[in-house]
C-alpha cells in the first residue's frame, strides 16, 4: 500500500508511526529541511482541558507513542486586571516545541523506522492523490481544506512570542487575561527551566501592526522586565472541518481543525487525528467515527470561547476570584467534571452579572 503524508508535524509523524505498526512504510513530504518548529517555545497540556481523558501521557501511550514531557505543571497562576488566583496540584505537562531532541516532533520522529522523508518538498495533494493509494494532509494550516470547501473559520488570532530570561519556577504556568491588551485572548508564560521561558500573547481579530501595539501594552501594564532574547509572530486560524476525508485524501492536525478555538494548543487533537488516520487506512475503519470524540470536544471548546468573549474585565475579575474558592477549585481541578463541555454555560453567569450592574 502506498501512502503519502504532507507535513512532518505532530499529526503527520503520528500517522507515519501508526502506519509503521501495520507494516506500511509511508513517504512524508516536508517543506522544511528539518524536523521540528522554527521557533523554540514551550506548550502546555492541561488536564482540565483534556477531560474525560485523565492523563495525556498515558493517553498518548495508548495511542502507541511514548513521550517525555519537559516538566509537570504543578501550579497555575491566573491574573485578571485586579485579581490573582493560584491553583496547585497535578495540573498537566509542559512540552518543548522546537528542533531540539527533547521537543515533541523530534521525539516522535526518532521512533520511526521505515518512513522516508523528502525534505524541501511541497506536496501537491492533487498530484499525490493520483500517484498514491492514500494521501494524508498534515500541513499545519487550513489552506487545502479551504481550497476543497471543507473549512468553516471560527477564530483568527495573531500570536506574538518571545524567549525571555529571568527567574522562573519550571513547574509553574502563568496566565494573564485583560481586554485592554489582549482583547478576547490571553498571555501565558511557560518555562524551559529556572532561567529561560517562553512568553506568548494571543490576541483575537487584529492585524500584525496592532499585535505589536497590544504586545507593548501588555509589557507596560504588567511591568514585565524580563530580558527578551528572541521574538516571533505568526497568525493562527481555528475552525471546523467537515468532512475530514475526501475520496482518498485524509485531513489531520491543524488541517483537520485540530487547534482548539480557546487555548490554541491542539497537541492531543493533532496526535489523535494522525494516529486514527493511520488506523483507518490500515484497517479500513471509519475515520469520522474514530475522531468524533475529539471533534466534539472542539465544538464544546468553541461554545466556551464564544461565552468567554462576552466577559468584560469586571467579569474576568469575578471569574478569577471564583475559581480560587475552595469548593469551586475542587470541582474544576480535582474531579472528573468536564469543564470544556459545561463551562460555556457557566461563563454565561459572569456575562449576565455584568449586565445586571
């Protein structure tokens, strides 16, 4: 069986790994001349978001891929305009994203044995679909799904990030929410170690120049004094894709709408769609059914995002205060309560409370 994969990202590499487990040796067409990501940074994998899956590392192991995180997340510090809440516990994992051997993509790549990768190659899905039995599109963007009429856009954000030097707790995630400098987005800090961290701002519905203004507004408002050694900017699109398979072409990862429309991470969705596309090809199983749980989770996340967008800065203060209340904290962080499924409705309370005042 001949299988072509476009893109050596998390989803494409995961698909290749799954295909190899069935004795199929795919060919990956990768536009870059390396495995990994251009900009070194740290992503979060939060347990509160992945429910009903309890532990992402164990889940990835069940998918057949064993990954080593950079660190555990033991503390999350939330800042709203006037409030601060600290949550502690077993909250998730940090994963390195970049070219280094301990980053996610290189970790998966090292596990491949019989996959051929053609670097500096832009795969043409139309041509490849004639030359191969199956084509898996894992390009990391929506270009092909938009072209084929399978894409419905939800949220467009600009991301500005930096590598910063300072004093950090490598087990602590810090999050800021404030409409004055990120509109309906947020800023987060994720450490590599005690001295180095990635600082990332995600702002909705802005252009590149406006993103620079919001970035400077954040640094000023929060009195950020870290030494910045590297900066990057990029645009993210999140949306809904259907169908996820057209003829002999599969969509995986961000091409399949895997970026979640709230936090913008998508590690779990990307790996799942990649593995399940491989399983569908090898075993003839229905791809839509195999990924339906992750698709549904993103639909819940979209409702979450829409409710979050309506909250004012006063509402943010109330939200951050509320999640620190012991009973609420226990429900959200220490139980199996599906926050993503239910939080869209709960956030509506904070919207209404704004209008009542």
